[in-house]
C-alpha cells in the first residue's frame, strides 16, 4: 500500500490539511493561501483535477475577509475531491462549496 502513488499523495494531502486545521486562527491569510497553493500544485502534479480546482478556489478565498469560516467549508470537500472519478466532479464540488458559502 505504501508504494501506491495515490495512497502516498492522499497521505501528503491529509497531512497538509491537518496542519491547516490545527493552525486555526494562528495562520495568516497569506500563509493559508501559500499552503493551499502547495496542495493545488500537488494536485496538478498528480492529475487530480477536482482537487486542483478546489484548492485554487480555496486559496483565493483564504485572502478574503471572513476566510476562517469559509475555510471550514472548503476543507470539508477535500475528501470528495480526492475521491472524484470524472471531470464533472470538480464542477459539482465547487457548486456544493458555493451553496455552503451562501
């Protein structure tokens, strides 16, 4: 299982998301943006389109006022993005995020 590339990427992403969650309000918006952009780059490198879209959108949201509450919604969809199997999943996840944020 450790040699499975997808399992390795999932573990790396889970670690990064856990670090973001554990940082809570101590993390600056710019640092949060950088961490989410690193997740986005990891998704790009491994062909995880839905996660890339979610991380890109989340990184932008990180710079907006009220980002602490919005980040909870963004991070709640990471698992869905990792489990996506079709190109349309990314749009569905972003639509679900938009509904949660409004």
